[in-house]
């Protein structure tokens, strides 16, 4: 989360567009920015899991057996003008890449609204979600700062024992054997290429700059590891 | 409020002035960009805001956006009705959708903003 915010700052202050793929060392719950962090909202099964608050909105994500991405776009890119269109622009190429692997996902197409939104993002329904046979396998959320946007999302690949009611894409497709480092790396690379093409920017592989690492380190220490941040919405 | 009497920023906030009090909100253009609003966080009455700095946050379509204060000063009122019902922001952004009132510390900041005609032209250029 700290690195994602650091990349958002680079987008806002230096007009840098970035795409990052990552996984989590331990199963972790990331809360939507405005979500309450109250024990009664959480399942007992999750009580020992780490929790971190995101900058972006939406519901909580259980990061386990999934692939997370974060994408930043500066204010001077036309795509930064439409929040809904940005979801579609990033999700569409993922449909194409997954289809090439015989994983036929599609947009949900309709939004589902509830008086009380479920705690987990995967229990909520937005028309721009990606679904496989009706089950949500990818959802994204955004944060806009000084016109720049960070959008991050989670591709649910395997069913998590912490949320067995949300089937993973590879479980549904009976392709669980694909959940290997090599396949995940290939998927990230292919998705990066088609997303770069979709936003009409050249793709260049690069490590974080010293400045981005330093800012991320400060954010990790002073914000994302602090109870004051993670429990602040009550 | 009559839009002809308002001032507008490039970040799509509006300001209406009565004496030393500025009423602030976000424009219809901003609301249309944000689409369906579901949360708003307002500044506390008595706190200070600074021109160009964040004074609140809104969430729409799973997107959280910062709100930037057009002027500096002390927050004297916040439209707390918006916390439970954000619809005035889209239904009546220049009226009941006002967000805060501020006792200005530097009214000269208003000179930097656009009038309604210039703002409309600015929005047209943003949309293309």
C-alpha cells in the first residue's frame, strides 16, 4: 500500500504512469478507505489476519491466492478524466489475456446494489467487475489525488479457505495446477503488454526510483503500519 | 445560489461570498465526473483550511477523491446533512449541496478564480 501511494505521488507530481503486479506474503485483509474496521463486521476466521487500510474506496479484499495490480495515471492523460472508463480500459485487456488461456471471463454488465453493502469486495457487484460463470474474479478501486489516479485490483485465482464462498477462477475452470510462479509471471507480463497498448504508452520495465522507495518507506513507517490509520474510520 | 455570482477553480470547486464568509461546494461538472457519490468526509467546524489543500474527501464508484479548499480560513459550518444523504451534491450542487462555510483569512485569494462564463469555457476545453 505504501508503494502504491508512492507511485500515485509520482503520477501526481511527475506525470509518471506505472503498472505494478504483486502478491502478499501472508493472507491479508485490505479495507476500503471509508470502511469501518470493527470486529463485528469481520468473520471470526479472519481475526488473526493482518489488516491494512487502502487509499482507494470500495469493500475489503482478502488477499490470498490472488494477483494484485496497481496502475497509476497522471492528470494530463485523457483517461484520468473518467473514473468509470478507467476501470473498463484496464479490465478489457485482462479479458483478452485470460481468454487466450481458455479462461473466458467477461464484464458483469449490471451493478448490484444492496442497502447494506457486504464487507468483502467480492460480495459486491459492480457492472465493470470481471466474472467467470457469474462469479466475481476481479474487482478494482481507485483513489484520485491532484487529478492523478491510482487504481488497484485483485484477480482471484484460487479459492481461499478464509472465504470459501468466493470460488477462484482456476478452481472454477478446473485448472488449479496453473497456480505456479511461472504462470503468474507470464500472466502479469502479458497483461502489462496489452494494457500498455490499450492506453497507448510504451512499456518499459523499471525498478522503483530511490525517491519512490524513500517515500514508500516513510509511508510504511508513519502511516500504513500505524493503528491510527488502520482503525481510523469508526 | 446564482452561478453568476460565484467564483470557480480549475479543480471544480465553487465559492460564493457574503461579507467575510465564503460558502464552498463542488460544481455540477465535478459531480458528473465523479458519478454516484456514496460517502463524504467533511472538515470539523473550528478547524482551519488552506487554499489548494485538501479539506474533505468523497467516494463514488469505488473511487475516493480529495476535495481542495479554494480559500484559506476557519471552517465555521459544515453541511453535515450530506454525510447521510449525498444526493444534494448532484441534485442541487450550487444550493443545498454546499459543503462548508469559511471565515476567510485572505479574501485576495478570490482574485485568482474564474467567473461563470470563463469556467464554462474551461469545462468545455476539459471535456475535449
